[in-house]
């Protein structure tokens, strides 16, 4: 993959994906002694960056393939991105979702017009369900991260950051990315390596799901033992991808890890200072910027999504005592 | 006042005020049968549009006047806008605030470096306090709305809307504006009358504080009886201004009125569909778009601010039962 793949994705997304703002908060910056910019992808269509990769991938299919329909596995954000992108392009989408995904994500995926097939994480074989549907109907699988056109779509965020950074006087910065399987991180890292090579990209993961941090440290793909047990549902993936890991290994590190409580406090600070709604998994990069950064270097934190049910949002405030 | 005043304000704000996004939510649009776009000024510096007018006014002063400092009366959003703009331009600000203003607004105004003087709405004479301070120190009063350079600053939002509307295919639209004294409304109306004359601007006010709606209806400035009694603290003004009313009379109407409960439900929908934080007074335009609009015409609702304390935000959800 090269920067040309990302530029091609940008052309396909033109007029469809939103240019999301890069926000800072002067009072917070004064408190922290450094500037923290939030790339507010929670304001992207469908409430997360996933729309970019989904639209990039589906728009790259040939017409006949696209018209047979697509299928995806997702706990919610990729689901909504694929559902909306498919609908916009006049094709159908089947989304295989775990039955414990947040209610709003399941409901919205259906509302975007997708056929939702629920499975039980503990007892069902997700891949078998998906493979059987895909074969029966000739559907194309849109993987959530280990797919070049998906990575290229997420990389358009990196192009935007490079453009937005200049007028803000951002010449060197740490770019912190909420990381599941690494599609967002590797796309941004590829784009910035070309457009803003002085920016350093670091992954941020929840405690107990630090497969990427350990993989970067050891140089080999490492897996998580657990599949559940964090509120950061959007980024609980078992291991980095075969395509994403080499890119991250070349361009990113070291990986950072935050607690669920850190993510909750970051959600409260995003509310108070940035006036945006973040889901737990979309707040881990901001959490790392707020609670685990040292020095005075500017930070750009990717706020990857805002699809959170109200009880989870309320609990983030009440249990963190931040606001 | 003419469009040239607004263009001059835009030049003074260039590189300082943020271009805020114009957001819609496909699922909400499908539910409503019309598109509703949110001009997200809650993402403006200081969390409300007021920064634009404040910076426009202070930057239009001659150096000697500006250097003596400025003073403002405000329950919070104008306060923060004036405080930050003054700080950025290297001068001092005194803000006279009611002691029952939201905590976050008082604290933030201080944090932006202003000297805050609190008064009791029931017993103190705000104007006397301000006049005495202004005279003693040679401060210039930055009025919250009845000031040409303030109106021109708010009008830059109208220029942005006209630019942003074209690629979205927005040719005719109702533009709903959260309205207190009319600075925001009159600025936007002036800009759109020049740049997008097919857009119709309407004011939105809270029940019991519908002075502008009644003034537009009767053609004469009408006053509110009450000064408190709505959660929409940002827009509880006694009457439209001598400068703003003739502009609104020429370009706007009829005025719309929403209940506090409508504003709370709109805050919940902004959370769920737009991923932005709105304060009650910043949500009334969206409330009118959601609950009081008829027909299928596109609507642009100005989301004027997001400076809300957590208990008020929580209560909007729990009492509206929306989410």
C-alpha cells in the first residue's frame, strides 16, 4: 500500500465523507501545559470514522460485485458504516452482530437499511454464520480493518490532519489513535508518513486488550486472552491484522494503554471542554493525551466515535466524578 | 448596516474564529421526512457563537481604546467570548455576571482571565455597577447584541451557511435561530438576505420569553414580564434591541416558541443523532425544527451553544425520557 491508495480513496469519498473539525480547548490546554487537539470523527456520518473505510471499500468494488450485496461482522460502528454506505450506493448489506452490542448500534444498523443477523458471542460460530450467508447469496465480505481499501479510507483522516495542522502551527505532534485491529491507525500512519513525517503515531488501547502494544513491543503479532470485559466495545479485537500490523510496525509506537476509568474521565472532559459526545472506545486516545502524556509537545487525539447509549454515558460521569 | 460590515468582520475573525460544521443525520431526516441541518456553533471557541461577536467588536476598537480594557454584562456565553477575545488581543476584561449564572460559565469566564463581578439579579442594579466600573477605569462596554460590530461578527455564521449550503443542494431552507436580544438572528438574516435570499430566517424563543415573536407580530418592540423561569438561561433577554429589531422586522418571521421540555428533548436528540452537547438555550432552534415544523422543506437550525452543567444535561434526558 502507498499514499496513492489513500489519495484514490479520498477521491472516492469526495462529497460523501465529512471533513471533521480539529478542535482544541484553550482552558484545557492551559491546565495541561500543552495543546491537545481532538480530530472529531464522532461527527462523521454514522457517528464514527468507520463510514470512511466502508464507503471506500464498497465504492472500489466493480459494479456487478457491488450489486450482489455486501456482508460484514461488527459490534456496531463498522456495521453502521457499511449499512449506510451500501444504502447510499444502492446495494444491500447483511451485518452479523453480537447480541450484546449496544442497543443504539443494533437499532441504527437496522434503520440504515441493513439486514442484521445476531449471534451469541459465547456459543455461536460467527465466521460459519457469515460464510454460509455469503456463499448462498454471493455477498462480498467487507472486513473491518484487514482490507486495503478500508485502510485507505481511514487514511483520509491522516490527509485531513496534515492539511488542518498547518494553519494551527502544528509542526511536530504526537498523534494518538484509538486502536482495535489497526485499520484506523495504519491508514493514518501511512498518510502522515508521507504528508507530515514529523508526526509520531501511537496506538491507544484499553487495559486487558493491549494486543497491539505487545505486538509492537515484541515485533510479533500477539493476541488478547479475553474478548469481553471492557466498556470500550468498539475496539475489543483479538489481534492486529496481517495487513495492518506491518504498517504499524514500520510507522508507530510505542503503544499506550488506558483504563476504563480513564476513558470515562475523558468522556466527561470531552463533554465539558469540546462539547462532543464520545463513546468509551472513542475516548481512549483523549484519555492517553490527558492522563498519560508527559512534556509539552502538541498532541492530536483521534476521537474515533460517539455511538454510546445514554446509561453508559451517564455512568461515565457519575462514576468518574469529573464534572 | 450592510453586508460589507459582515465581510469586514469576517476578515477580522479570519484565523481566529472556527468554521463550524453543518451537520445532518440521515436516520433523523428519514424519520422526519425532511432534512435538518445543525450549524454546530457549540463547537465554536468558548462553546458558543458569542466569541465571534466579541472578537469582532474588540478587534474593531482603536488600539488606545482597546488597551484600556473592556467590560460586559452577561450570564455566561457573551462573558466567555469577551474574556477569551480580550485575552487573545492582550487587553483586560471585566465581566458583570448574575450570581445565579451556571457554575461552569462563571468558572470558565474567570479561567479565560477576566475579572468577574457578581451581582444579585433581585436586589442589585447591574447597570449602575457596570457604569461606575467603566467610568473609573476607562473601560469600553461591549454590549451583548445591540452593537453593530457584534451583530456583524455573528453575521459571519450566515456567510458560512451560504457557502456550506451549496454543495449540500440546499437552495431553499428555513433557518431557525435561537433568539435572545437578536444579535445572532439579525446578523445571520443580513448575511443571508445578501447571499441566499431564498432562505427564510425565523426566531425561536422559550415560552414566556417570546418578546421577539410578539414584537415581530405587532411591529413594535414588546417586552417580557419575567426575567427568570426558564432553563434556557442564555436567551432570557427582556426585549429585542434598538439596532437588532429593525433588521429582524425587515428580514425575519414569524417567530416560533418552544417549551423547556421541547428544548430538553432536542438536547437528547442532539446527543443521539449529532453527537454534540447543547445547552437548553442552544437547543431551542433544533427543538422547533423537530417538534414544530411542518412540510418537507429543508431546515437549518443554529445550535448556538453547548455550555451546560452536567446536572442540567442529565435532567434533560431523565425528564424527557427521549433516550
